[in-house]
C-alpha cells in the first residue's frame, strides 16, 4: 500500500448497545487496500455486529466508519455499491442452476439480458463451475455452493468483500478450494474482511489479525507478531518414557540457560528459543549420548489457538472462535 492510500475499511470508536449489552464498545479497525484482515473473537465478542455496521445493515449508536472512502452513515448507498457480502450460509436459490442464479442476480443488479449472461459466463469460469453450470444447485457439494455464493457476491466486482465464516461446515477439500478463491480475489486487488471459526484459516489467509473481545480490539498484528506476543518460539522435545521428563528438563535448562517446562500429559518438555538454530544445536548436543529416548525434537511458534487463548483468557476452542 502506498503511504498516501486511504484505508479500504476504517472504523473509529464504534459503539452499539442492545439493552444492557455492549455489542461494540469503542471498536477501532483499519484494513489496508488489497489485504485480508481476519477478525477473531469469542462468542458475543461483537464480530457480527461489526460486519453489519460496516456493511450498512445496522446503524451504530456512536462512532464513525468508512468503507471504500464512503461514510457508512451518510453515504450508505455508495458503500453498498463498492462492497460484497457473503454470510455464513449460502444464499443462492437451490432450485435454479448456477447459471440461472448468476443471471438472475445480475439482472437484479441492473445488468441487461446480454450483460447478465456474459457476467454469468465469466464468473462460472472464474470459480470452476462451468461443468456444473446447468445443474440445479441443490445437487452441489458444500464447496460448490460456497463458490457459487462467492461468485454471486462478486457480480458487481466489489472493492471490499465481507466474508462471514465462509467455510463453516465444509470438508477439508472444499475449505481449501474456498481459500484458493479468496487468494485469487485478493490477488486481483480486492480487500477482504474475514470472520472465521477456524484459527488455521486466519493463519492461512490473513495479512493481519484483529482479536476482539467485549466489543473492542484487544490485539492486532500479523499472525507471526501475535504469536510472538504470547511467548515467541520454543523448543519442544517429546520423550518416549515419561520417567525421563525430569532428566530431559534438567539437561535442556542447563544447556540453553532457559527455564524448561514439563508437560506430563503430552510427554513434552518445552524451552524458550530466542535463537532457533542455537536452541536446536544446543539441545542435540545436550541430549546426544545421554541415553534418553527422544521421539521428536523441534522449534515451533505458538499456534493461533494458543494466541487466542492467551489474549482472551477464555477456554474458547477454535471451533467456537469468531462466532
């Protein structure tokens, strides 16, 4: 992004209450053009409310927000002209074929008959739906339905796309297909705000991640930056015999001059590793010839699951996150 480029999405001090519940409590968000922001948070954190405000479906009680340079309160029609929105569940008509769905929605968006047919053809090719174009959508797999839903949301070529849990309920293969489609969209210049219940999805797709809790952002950064905030890299050693855990911890702690933590249930010893190569080298030298049976050894970063747990202080699982 050029220094002078305005944000694709910008929100400042958004508040929204439902009775005594503060759905948004001073929410601030910024999304640079051509990037993906992953929005994560526990149940009731305010993610859906934020998306509804930014897509002009809900008015905030206070605060400001702009999408594509247009104010969501004073220029809602202009905002709608530059955005696409895909909800958690496919909104296409399953009685119709993919082609009929795309033609119908194109006509609703103002295309003439020939323009609608041409736009449908382009999107069927783009989302690899040509072979199934004239079959009823009711017979599609979950991944095909989701790709069709994405295609519908792109009829007007939106500059900003809001994706609300786009792969919920999909099998791994279909999820990967949707990920590829999202990457293609961003590669073509689109900006994406993504809410997801899969932390791996945010790790795969997001340039930046914003964790929100109780209606406000509590942490934001690249996935790697957030992982560093909860402890950085660490060396993990798995042992064959749980009785060896204490001895391994003593050896590693002395060799790496760092506190070693024992995880008995996992038969794992973990040590902070500021220098990845030095930690690996030191561990191998310390364990070599010790007679201790090691089943695995490696340096890794915390997962986004661990980041989420550390930041929110809740036991929310990856499947529950971002709902």
